[in-house]
C-alpha cells in the first residue's frame, strides 16, 4: 500500500446522508443535491432551468400542453441527477402554478412515469415558511428580519427572528404573471408600470399594516428576480461593494427600462435572456413592495425554498420535526384532551404495526399521518361534540399547518372526517400521492383506535390478539371480556358493518376458545 493509499486509514468517518430537493416553481425548476454531515447541509450540485409554467396558465386556470411538455422535459433532466437516491432522501415541492392549475393532476400523473418520487403541492404559507428557513439557516440577523421572495406566480413575505417565522403570507403576484398581464407586447411604458405597481399595491393592502406594525431590522430578498434587480442596481456602487437596493435605485432602473422602450432593447451584461423577458413584472412588484411596506433598503440572499426544504429534511432526520410543533400548537389552541389523544395514538399505532406489512402500508408518511390524525381527531370538540368528525376535519383542512403539504393536510383531514359514524365512500377525495386503497385502510385503523378508547380510561383496553390478511382484520379479546362490555361489543358489531364501505372485513372474536385464523385472500 502506497503512502497516498493509507493516509486516510486512521481518519474517523462520520455518518453522511445524501439528500436532494426539487423546487417546481412557476418560472424555474431548481434542483439542489446536498449531503448532511454533523448536522450541516453541504451543497454538492445544482441544476436550474427556466420553464415558465405560469406562462401556460390561461384565464380558466388550465395549464397548456406546451407548458406541461416544457416541465416534463426538465424532469427528465432531473431524473438523471437523481438516479440511485432512496425515496426518503428526495423531496419535490410544487408552488403557485400547480396550486392554481385545475388540471395539475394531469401534469403530476405524467411526472410519475419520469420520476419515482412524489410531487407535493405546498400551500403559499408553507412555501413562505420554507423560504424563511432557507434564509435563516444561511444568514445571521440580530433582530427581526423581513424576507421577500418574488416567484413566477406568487410573492412570499415572512417576518421572523432567528429560526422562527412569526408571520407568513403569500400573495398572487409574480414576475411571469405580471409580465404576461401588463407587458405582454414587450413594450416598456410608464403607463404599464404605473398600472402594474398599482395592482401590486392593491394586493399588498391585505398585509401592509400588520407587517409594518410588527417591524424588522433587516430586509432580505431572495429568488432569481430579486437577484437580477439587485445586480442591476449595483451599477453605480462605490468601491466595488454591494449596497442595499432602495426605492430610489429601483425607480432609476424603471426609468432606464422605459427609456429602452422594449424588453428586446434591455442591454445589460448581467441580465440573461431568460430573465430579461420577465424582469419588468418583477420590477413593478418590487417597487410596490417598497412603497407599501416602507422598506428603506434590501439586501440579497441566494438561499431560498429549496434550501429550506433541505434543512427541513435535515431536521426530520434528527427528529426535530416542525410538524410536532404544529400539532402541539393546535392541541393547545383547541383544548384537545391530550390524555385521550395519546391513548388513541397508542392503540392506533399498535394496530398499524400489526397490519403494516400485510396491508402494504410502506410509506413513512402513512404512519406519521395516522399518528397526527389520532392526536388531532378531537380538535373540533371546541365547536361542538355533535358532528365532531366534521368540525375537526374542517379545521384541519383550513388551518395553517406548517410542515404539512397540501396533500398531507388533505389526508389528515380525510382520516379525521371518517373516524366515526357512517362512511360515505363517495365523499372520499382523490389523492395524487397516496394510494386510494391505503387511505381506506388508514381510516379503518383510526376508527378502531377511537372506538376501543371510547371509555376514555387508562388501562381499559385488554391485551388484544390481532390477525390480518389482505382484506380483513380479526380482533381476539380475552375470555369473557366482551361479555362484560355489551356496549363496546355492540359498537364493534356495528363497526364491522361500517367497514364494508371500505372493502374490508372486521371480525371480532370474543375469546380465545373460538379463535380461528383468517384465510389468506
């Protein structure tokens, strides 16, 4: 062995996880590949491509075939970079355009033939939270900071301190949508800028007072649009050092654009062709943001949504899941009986462990979503105990839930909606990521967990034997236990009838002497 070959023999190696995050944005697709070592995220590889999905969104909120093809072509490029990655090591998030497109499912289904990883459509508030996480992990601020991210179809605003976002909002205005709306011909006129700025200010009326009252010591801009505008405003910087963007510098830039007269005549060395065609809409939005929020100066940060996704993946790998904080907050806000919730959780997860392999509930999301549903199934009690399943489902479907994607939130709401009473199977929504049969089985497990704990007493449930096959579950109780619990016995009999709607069979065996194994089916 040579000196070079042996030099690292005594070097201690650390556990390293390789992860990837793909941001399917309205303007660009961004892939970041990183490794996580000693709690640190180290970027290894980036892929970025302008796709301009938002450009293909018409007035009926339908995404054009051409825009879909551009997006799918980019996913084929991404697929090459993701070869060999484990499913739990890749997260793909989609933002405004796929939130808004009525035919988003067509794109997502087509993407399944290209990538073996699910696409998660996240809410605007969740997008803002993840953007803030990316900035907070890569920028230090002594005090509260305002983060602004101008995307292709929406603009996110977050005020936070340290790693904690205090307020997150997403407004439907972006560089692609505003360019399409106000600068479609490519002409750059004062009138068009004035109209675009006014439209953006009208959107900002929903948040401006609250944000100004909360305040910040530093304003940070992210996204490619703000990076380009920041760079263009540095043309006259002193001593070669970057200076914060101001309203004055943005107005001067607008004058230069208007003097050029057309986007084709914007001749700036640092302005790429892809960015040039959408920069006018972004400039109008940023001017409106400065005016409405009375921003004095803005600095640029390269970290954004995809970095936030990576850091959340790092948190989850180290069991510091933001979803736990969300569940705790909801439990406090809605006065959840945490003792009862914990009993339902323990019973439900016990059942899950028994059936997971046979029922092919392999996704890590299944166990976690079932657990959150068990913990939060009674949030609607504060409204009324009558129809609690409907009240709880409504709350979970509509409340802001940091850490949960739209699809996860829909699953959570669905599980809770059907945790008791009759099951109207036609009311079960369709999912992009989660298998329909698996969802029905999760509903069955939660229903059993709730029913068996109906007495709300610690130690009430005896040791139960669970047998399972592909479409049935059998519960065997200790000798005589059900005879002493006629109400529970009747409830279980009725539940077995409810399970038929889920295409499942529930068998209740009163004691060990009548035990008979389920036939494999």
